[in-house]
């Protein structure tokens, strides 16, 4: 393309030369700060006549006509076209709008990408919106290197679990901190994804120190939208709807015949109850198919954005409704937001914000656990279509507990309503050109009410003649931040700084009541004949902090940042209440250096940071001995010892170093590489006493954990601006190595099926090691390790098998891949997430792959390669089965520990921007339609529903993220 | 003007409260205990409160390995391993039982550490109550985790004796004898310190004496057992219920039951979580839609208790009749210990049935007191037959619901389990007399209990009608009938060197390697020390074989 153009230009030049009058123009090309732009190209438009600027930015060009039009361009700068009316000309080139110029919210302040010295990743609105979920946490999966997002449950409205750069705490929270428009949120915020302008993820201490004790697990900073351009307002409507399908993954249950065949393999057929005859085959009921569906979902939102010279305004409303892929659960959410920036005077601006959401759930959800365990030999309906109640007796029922969950489910339900309102009264006052005052004042009110209803006819309501439970809880969070900001330039030196005081407190209260004896259909406790039970609690915490941060930039080449935060928390004893946290970081924009003039390289940056952040215990009153007052005896109050005191319990501190390298080539390829090493000391641990102590345990700062890792991402525009087809792709991958470096007295700490041990990953499984089936007799085998000699023998006695380390539950590496292809208004995008090397304990197999231990539970179909031991199949994966098997083959061991690696097509999306003429005819600004699919495909060796949900959620009766197909329409006018 | 607004705002914001002092709402702290009057009494009641959680697994680890119960299926619940003697080191039921026992022990240690004897009558009373509770905990611990006293008690290991208020102290296991000695000393001390009788739902001098009587009968000190049983019986504080109101043992308010010496008080509605689904009684019966109803009265118990139709103890069995059936069945047990039945018709005192087209009669034998016992001959063998209307079954096991642990004050599965009641003291005295050779005195006490149960005079024991039985045999048989589901049976069998007979229908026989009988010498008669506790103790605790 370029070559053709050059050739053509040459020919033009040739003819031109003969006929043109010549004029010499001189000029100088400089940057905004006055520095010369060296090697910029200066071309007379319409000719091939051109030159380059010299070392002082000066040029001289023989033009063909007296008032020529010239084009001045240089990589990294905005191209300038101008008519030359006099000579010499002075031209100032602005920087190109590369990503280096993009503003990134870094927490309390905003910086250009090119000035940031910490490890911060920004995700824009566009990148967020592919996946459909009402919760922003779900939208981040696979998009940022080093940010592991796991959907623990597929139930509508459930939040994902997020881990940034591994787990660095044993008993404190590992969840990141959420900050919305500068306000620290309690938990993950209720926010309409359409309202989000950008999300910044703060990964290293240099970025998170400003949040001190709150930022140890990384910070996710959300900025909501505001009108940017003045002019006529824009009204935007987004409509999407679709369906969620239940996602069974690799988990397949037996049908009636398969169950019967399984019974025939029992080695003790005489123990099978006589009532189980071939008659069972008359029924073949699929409980799972009955209880699952394609749940409808709808998402409608509208927003208005407008700006005048004094006021910018953003308002939006959203209605989101989703039915579960498991029948009987409905999630509804209404949100509204208003963001206003109003300039009262040239110095004073008010920035009030209001965000409210109302969420309601209606829960008559079919019981997943029952759907899995119920026998295909039992059907829930009688021949005439009535729902059977085997509890009432007189019905042949093979499954355990005589339980047909559909019977109670037809009467009983629960409902919940959450009202969540965030109000900001923020303002800023510009003292002079250097100083300004920013004030953030936020009140958050979260109120949840719920009720559940047990009908007098239902089995669960029978004894109480029906009951109603009403529960109400509320949290009030107050957040105040008063900040003095400073910014100035001294020639090539840029300095900015802020100092702030911050206070926030939280109080939670709840009250609940159950009444019994009700008329069917009642919804309130008042209608109950009598009182049954009560509950109610309260807790609170507060933080108080002073924050100081200074940024220094030199000549667009060097950036330095230092931060300090003094944090006080009510969760510690008086003597240990305050902690100091600091960080320093620097960045070097090598590509701006004079000596570095590699044309292909438009960005080469080196970042280095070091800092310290803290973490607080999950217990709100960790320093005290607690005698719980929840008890009573014979109606008199009673106190029972629980947590034991430790007034010296203090901050858990992480020292974090980060080295980052960014490389941009040809304005098309961007590479980012980050290396980090985070050492967490004074690990907050709840030490459990042996039960002989009576007290449950106490908090102590013991030991240290190290997380070190590599994060790499690349984004590429594979087909350039001039191609009719655009194609971009991005890839990110992260590896984190976690190791416990020390523990109290070097002694291991047991944690359920895991164990904390020096030199090992914090998520190490510790259980009996499965050693397969004894080929001689079909008995299960485990390893028995001799404590003194270390000799390993095999045993079929579960009790004498040795507990040992058998794997870890965190991935070796994980990341994502995304791509986008555009052609004439069509855009096809895809987003893959992957994870490798994590092992999940598939606890469902204790029940559903039980070798006869639970003969009245439906069982899992064998995966390819699995087989049951028999005299003719001695080389088997599964031991001989027997009725009421008690050889413990299904008890916890590495037998059910499975590779939870996966590659998942998180989303695929095809959209079309409706062509200009049609849009204009309808007086629209823009319009697009799309079709989108979530979770359509997964490759995994895991035998359960969802390898992700198994790692962080419930692995017994899993509710996997559904497969979802949706259609949408976006219109602006 | 505008500046004024701003300054006002800033001042307002800065003036908001900035305190970091937060104290818990749901708990007392050391400071608040010091500053609160009556805090000691609240802590004292804390131990009684924990008894309510303790008692659930106490019941499961003491009662399920006996021969009064029959489980009808398998269950994910670890109680299955208590019931089948297929011991498991990770049994959560055993671990919870251990934990709650020591939680109470530590609670008593904390109070005992704060009080000195003789300071005041009220503190002496609290010391005595706590010594009693601690002794009660150790008494069951030594029996669940240690072998019976008649098996080398100075060598066999029991449980660690934690006696000080120090959570950091981790001690090794003491011997069976050391634990018993501690209990005896503590109870004797408590006996002296008690100065107030509150009611039978709190520790008292009588509950301490009742436990001492039991301790002496367990350790073979029959003279002392006799002495302490007499102390309680002759105190005049307690009396047996009549046959007519016998069911009040379960359904009455415990402190109103004149027979109770110590019971753990559950309050209606208040101590009734989850609609009663996780109570002791919920496994035995499904009442008003609440309860699993998966474990039934054993066939051996049923045959004993139905020997005399007048026996009121059968009132705690509720056979679940199928759809109000009016068809009678003769239920018998096959050679492989499964239930089987034939439909029968009542003709006078006889029951007839059809076999291979021919009408037959059940064999009828007198019980010696005006009623009949029936037998059926199947496969050439005469078998006991119990005649009932057609019953519901679960996996072939007949639903003879046990209601002795349910129904207090009309609430489906509310129950205040008795720990000591007067009937046990009569039977301790009987056992002591039997062992001391005072057969007549032993039988008098046994007959006192049988008469109260409604058994006619012809059904009472005399020196002449014992036959091949010893006086001890009939005492133990009476204990089985009278004290069933109160946590005695397993210990009664093994501490007397008897073999436990479990040859009756139940899923304990359908496991891979079932125990038809359990010898007192078997290692399975003691539970494993929970693996988790060995790990937490850093292996200072050692495991049972």
C-alpha cells in the first residue's frame, strides 16, 4: 500500500517539478514542553516533496507553491496538517492518543498510563461488557494477568471469588478491596455494569499502599460514567435477553437400568433388601431433567448523558431479571444512578452521586442435592399426576430419607429483598492553580429483609402447623475522606502530591423472628398464632487513616512516586492499633530518551516498585477473650468461652516488590511483563487449640508466606488501520508460586483436608493417599508410611493409612485469550479462559461414586477409562462394590482429588453496527445488535460439573455456571 | 459566602466521631466479667448450656453400639460407624463428643480456678456443681475411650485429665484408674460442699451421690455402691412414677418428674432448632413430619418388652402401621436375621395362617401371667412371632418407632435426657446386692421396678423361678428394659464381662464384615481417639489399638 503510494507520488513529483514555482519554507517542530521533535517527517501535501527535522527540530522545505499545505508527522505524536502563510513556522506536536495518554484511575488520583510506576491494569467498559452478569466480579474473568476470577455458583446474582496474585493469608480475608468512585466498599458492590466507565486493578504494593491495611489482597477501583463531551445529550438504550441452560459438565448420573446393573455387581447380594426386585425397572425417572430448564434472562437499561459548560450529568436505570437454570429461582434487580458535576463557581464544584439498587429474589429452587441423589427407580408423581409424599407412608420409595423434595417445594418458599443505596456528597475547591481541596463524603445504607414460609400441609411445617420466619438486617457504612491536592510544573519537572485524612466505620444489626401456627398463605409473623424463636445481633468496626502521596515526573522520562499511610483499626488491641505502610516506585520511559531512537519502538518502559501493605483479622474483636452470650440454660442467660485473648495481635504485613517492563511496537503490538515477589510476615492465624483446652483458639501473628510470580500480556492489532478487516487479539498468562516460609515453632497447622506447612503451598491438600485397587481381591488401598523409616506399604485399612501431602488447589498458571475481528460493521469476538495444574477435591464422589456405601443414592456414570474390579477385571480403577459397603473406600482420600485444569470458551459475541444511512434516517446516533454466548464450551479432565466451582464453591451439589445465549440491541440517540 | 459554606462543611465532616474503640455485643470479655455482677453465675450456666450440645453425641456414642437399636439403612452420618462397630478415626460424631466434653471440663476448670472453698455458701455450691459436671464428663469419657475397669485399669489408657485453667496445657492420656480416682475424689469433695438443692436440672448432692453409686458399681466396689444408692433412695427427695404416668419420663417437664435426680433441661421452642430434625429423637421416629425415623427398637428388645402385655415400657414403642391396615401379620426373623411375615387371622386366642394351601395355627405358649406368646415354625425351626397390623418397613426393617426420646410437652422431638433417675439407683442397689450374694434383696429391687412397670405378680422374679439365670442376669435384663436409650446398655454388658448379642435384623449385619456378637475382650469396644485431636495435640495423645 505504502509502496504504491510512494511510487505514485514520485510520478507526480516528476511532472510537478517542471511546472511549479518554488518557495522555501523554514520551521521548527517542538513538543508541548518546548523540546525539539527530531526526525519528524514534513511533507508538502499532494506532492512527494518532503524532508525531516534535524537535531534541533528544525527543517527547511522547498515548496512548489507560495501557500503550501504541509503535513508534519512523527511516531507517538498527533499528525498536524496546516497551510503555511509565513516562514519560519513554529509547530507544536501534541502526543498521539496512544494508550500512554490514557488516563488511569490509580485510586485516590488519576495518572496517565505513561506516568504510572506501579502495577495497575485498566479494563474499559467495552472490554467488560461481553459476558452477561449483574455482578461486575463475574465480568473480569480471564481479562487480566494475575487476576484469578472463579464463579463458585451458577445461581443468578451470585458473586465470583477473586484472587489477585495468589493467597497471602491463612485466616484473614484474601478478597480484594473494592473502591467505587473513591469510596471503599464493604464487600463487592452492587452496581450496574453499564454504569462503569473503567475498572482499574491495583496489583502491587506501590499501587495499594494508599489503601494501607485494606489493600493487601489488591484493589479493584471502579469509576462510574460521567458526560465527557459537551453538546446535546445522548440517550442510550441497551436491551438484551436470552436463556441460561443448566450446565452438567462431565457429571452424568445413572438411569434405572444402569442402577440395577450396578446392584448386580455387589459382592454381598444377600444383604440387598428383598424389596428390591426387577420391578424397579418399571420406573426410570430423570430427576435432573425435571428440575432444570432454560432460564430466561432480560437486561434492559437506559442512560442519559449531557454536559453544559457548568454541569455534566449522567443518569441511568437498569432492570435485570434472571431465572436460574435450576428451576424455581428468580433474581430481579433494579438500579438507578445519578452522577452530577456542577461548577458552582470557577473554584467550587459539587459532585453529588446517588446509586440505589433494589434486588429481590424468589426462591422455590429445586433441590440440587436431591436431584442428584434421588433414585431413578422413584418417580415424584403418581400415575394421575399428583405429587407423592413418601413421608406420609404407604408408598414404595427406594431412595433414602423417603424424601420427595417436590412435595414440600410445591408449598414452601423464601423471598429476599435488598435495598442498597450509596450517596456521595463530594465537592472540590480549587484554592489556586497549585492547590485544591477534595472532599468525599459517602453514606451507604444496605438493608436486607427476607422471609421464609413453611406451609402447614408441608412435611416441614407439620409439627408447627406452619411457620413463618422474618429476618431483617442492615449495614450502615460511613466514609469520609478530606484531601488536599497539589500539582505544579517547574520547567521539565512535574510534581503532584496529596495528603488526606480518612475515617470510615461500619455497623451491622439484624433481627429475626419465627412464628408458628399460621393460616395457609400468610406472609408475616404477625399472623402466626404463637412465637417460635428469635435472633438478633450487632457488630461494628472502624478505620482511621492519614495518607500522603507524592509524584514526581521529569521530562516525560522519569516518574517517581512515594506513598505513606498511617492506618488505625478497631480490630486490634489498644497497644497495636496503628500500623505504618509505605511504598516507593519509579518508572523510566526509555523510548523518550534522546539516545533511544528505534523507530519501531513506540513504547519502552521500565517500572520498579517496593512497598508494604497490611491485613486485618476477620474477627472484629480479635484481641479479647470472648464468652459467647448466645446460650441459655432453663431460660437463664449463660456464657460460654470461645475465642481466647491476645492483646498483642497485630497487623499482618506484606512487603511487595514489582518489576515491570512494557514494550510497544509499531503502534500495534503491546507487551507487558511483570515480575513480583511478595513476602507476608506476621501472618494472622487463628490457632485452634486441641479440644482439651476448652477455648476454641486465638489470633496470633505467626509465620510468613511468599508469593512470587510472573505475569505476561500481549495485545496486538493484527490487521492495521488501512485494512478493510480489522483483527486484534490479546493474551495473558500468569504464574504464581506460593510458599509458606515459616510457621509458629515450625509446626504444621491442620486446616480440614488441607494443612499449612513450612516450605509448602498454602493450599496444600493433606489426606490419605489412594493407591488404587488391590488386583487380588478388589479391596481399596492407601499408602501407609512408616513414621520412622519412611517406608511405604499399601494397606486396605483406612484407619491405618497415613495422612500426607497429595497436591495443591491453586493453578500453576492461568490466564486468558481474547480476539476480535471486524468487517464492515460486523464484529466477532471471543474470550477464552484457562487454568492449569490445580487439583480439586471432588467431594460429590464420596456420595455418588461410593462403591455401595450409599446404595440408596443415585450414582455417577463412569468416565472413560474407569472400571470396577471383578474376578475377570482385576486391573480396575474402582474397588469391588458391596451393599452398605463399610471398607471406607469412599472416605476422604486422594482418590477423589482430580485435575481441575480447564480451557473454557467464556464468551463469544457477534455484533453488527447498523449502517450509517439507516441510523441517520431514524435520527439515531448509533445502533448495534449482537448475539452472545457464555460458557458454551469447556475442555477439562474433571469428572464433576465445573472444575472452577469445585475449587472455590460447593463440590457436593454443584451449581455450575450455566451456558447462556443472549441477543441484544444498543441504540443511542 | 461560599467560603463560609466550605468551612462549615469541612468542620462538620471532621467533627464526626472518630473512635476506634469497639467492643463485642455478642460476648462478655474479661473486663466486662469483672464489672458485671452475677457474671460467675452466667458462666456457671454456660457449662449447663454446653451440656445440651454435648448430650446429642453422648447419646449416639453410648446408645448406638448397644443392642436396643436397629438401623434400617446406611447413612452419610458417621453415627453409622458407632452403630456398626466399624470404627473410624475421622468419625465426626466421636470428635464432637470429645470436643464438647472437654469444653465443659475447661469451663468448669475456669470457674474452679477462680473460687476457693469455704469463702461463701454460694461459691461452695458453684464449686460443687462444677466438680459434679467435670466428674460426669470424665465418667463417660473414661468409659467411651478406655476399657472397662475390670480389665487392667492401672495399665489401660483412658483420656487426659485436664484440671487447670490453662488452654496451652497439652497432656498425655491418663490410665483408666487415674481417671476413676480423680472422679471419685472430686465427687466426694462435691458431696460435702453442696449446700442447696435447686432442682433436678442442676447438679446436687444427690446427683453426685447417684454418680458415685454408679462409679462404685462400675469399679466393683459393691459395698460402697450399696451405701451410695441407699443415700439417694433414703433421702426422700425422689419417688418413682406410677405405671399410669410412666410416659412422663419422656413427655413431662423434667424437674416435675419426681424420679429425676439429674436431667439436662431442654426448653420448649427455645431449645428446639431446625424443627427438631437434628435431635436425638429424630432418628428414632417421624412425628408430625419431623424426624428421619430410621433407627428402630431392636427385635431382641421388642421380644423382651412384649413378654407381658401390661408392661408400660412398651408405651415408648410406636409401631408404624401401613395405611391404617387391618391385616394382621405374624412377624418373625429368618436364619439370616431378616424380618419375614405371614398374614394371620385372629380366632379367639389363636392366630391362623395359610401355608401351602393348608390352614395352620401359630404355636401358643403361656407367659405365666395370663397372656400368650406366639411362635411359628418355618424351615423346621420354631421362631418367635410378634403379631401386629401390617407395618411399614424401610429396606425390610420394620418401623417400630422409639418415642422415649421425643414428645416433651407435646413438641415432636423435644427431650430432656435424664442422666440419673431413681429407677437406676434401685437397680444399682440390686446389682450390688446380687454381686454381694444377697439374691433376695436384689430381686426385691428388681421386682419393685417390674411392679411399677405394670408386670403382674406372676411375672416377678423369685429365688425359685430364676432357673439357670443368676440374680445378676435378671438385674442386667431389667436394666436393659428400664434404662433403654439412656446410655447404659453398652457399658452394662462389657463392664460385667458379658458378650453383646447383635443377632437381630439391622444394617449392622449388612456391612462387609459385620459383628454378630461383640466380646468384652474385643478392641472395638472402645472408640478411637479422634485423629484430629491427635494432630492438634502434636501427637502427645496416642491412639487406641
